[in-house]
C-alpha cells in the first residue's frame, strides 16, 4: 500500500487554507446546515468535513468541491486564477517580436568583372 505523504505548506498558505475552512463553516452555519446534512449531501465523512473547516491540508480537493456544491458555492471555484494578471504579463514579456534577418552585405571584388582580373 502506498504511503501517505504530508504536504508542507508555507505559513501564508496555511493561513489561506484555515481562512477558507472558516468561510466554508460560516457558510454552512448561515444556511443552518448541520455537519451531518453536509456530509450526507457531499458524500464525505464527518471527520473529513471537520478537517475541511479547520483548514487541514490533508483533505483531497474533490471533498472541497463537494462541500462547495452542497453550499451552493460551486460557481465561486471559477474565480480562482480567473484574471491571472501576473501570468499574462509574464507571457507577454516572453513573446518578443520576431527579429528581422540581418541585412545582407554585398561583397564586391576589387577589380571590375569579378575574378577575371
């Protein structure tokens, strides 16, 4: 059996994941959905939902998608990297104008008529 690997996150990434989990929990509570309701509709276990709401990085992305769907927030997924300003700028910078071929220089031999001398 394959060994599970733990993903190491930078602090900013950990914070973003925790904040996402909290936002999903807040959305669930605003809808007055119990954990059991979300788990049943998302076809995930209660411990998985708990981990999502705590922002634990071990949860598969598909579980997040299922929870977003149950909460009616799946369309928000389309906003991720929608306007990739940095990526577009980098792409534009790498697309330089094609360079023109260098002008050909005509080598004229010293005498008239070329090699005839």
